[in-house]
């Protein structure tokens, strides 16, 4: 189901009032998962991580409030440049996943910590080809690695979490090498920050930021790091 349809349904059923009641309960129920036993070695210079976990609005919002993240951009990964636009990706047949490119300073936050936040608060890694009200392969859980080391860390972490039965169901997150990342249209960037009261955001995504603040207080920053105008266009 596309978000435009979901938004219409939410508005029609006065979901906005519910949205402000439910996030606080969701935040209270959240539990931080174990940190990865294997993490990337310390490195110099800004590093890149690309992850997908459903609607990119919420995932971007979480990492824009994460200390050590220099920039978090919503976009598309897994398909070709020719199909990297919202209308086409929404059809679910492009191979793309709505993704977020995270530029981070490894001296302030490790790749493993980014994955811990990703699995803890950014999405549910046990939902196959969907997240919440959104369904389709474009909403799949995926980690697009930029190095062999990232691949090893991601695969080892998934095995660790599955082995410890951290989640009630197996993790369905796919790990694969990043071929290319294409920034989404400008109107998708900084969406959570610009539209915090929109029903979809308030109900589905504000709780993720609340959970980040609660469970990862040492990694949380109040003022989000927003996308620059030059980064927000395809």
C-alpha cells in the first residue's frame, strides 16, 4: 500500500489524535538490543553506510538525530538510475528499496553502533517486504555494504541476534554490496523534521526518534542534521 493511500485513510479516521497517544506507549515498550560483538576497525575520514528499513522518512529522521552522523539522505538503492524516482519505485518492480545514505565520523560513532540503532529503533527487521502499513519490495529490510568489512560486520551481527533469539521471529534483512545510491526528490528530504504533525509521521516515525532518545541517550542529538539543498535533488 502506498503512503498516499495510507495518509488518506489516516486522515479520514482522525488518526492524528491517535498518533499523539500511541508513540509514548511505543517508546515505553522499546528495548535496546545487544551491541554487535564484531565491529568495524577504527578508521579516519568520513565513512558511508546505506540501509533500508521501510519508508525512508523515519529512517532518515532517526539518523539525523544521531551524534556522529554528518549527513543522512533519503534515496533509492538496489536498482538502476533510470528507475530511481518515487513514482516508479512505488510500483515495487524496480529492484530499488527506499534507503538512507548515512555519512558518519567513525571517531564519533562506529558502523556497528549504526547497525545497533538500525535494528533497535529504526525498523522491524523481521517484517518481509513491508514495514507497518507499507508493503512491497521497495520497503524491504536491507543493508547495502560499501566494503568487505561492513559485509562481515553486518552478517555477523544478524547471526548474533538470530542466535540469541533477540527477536521473536527470524531476521529477514538482506545484506549485499552497494552498487549505487540515488538521492530521492527534494520534497522527501528532512520530511520528519518538516512535518512532525502529519498523521503518518506522528503515528509511525516520531516514536522511532523518541526511542532513540530514550534508549541511546548518549548518541542522541536534539537538533537534527538536515540535508543541504544541493544534496536534496536527484
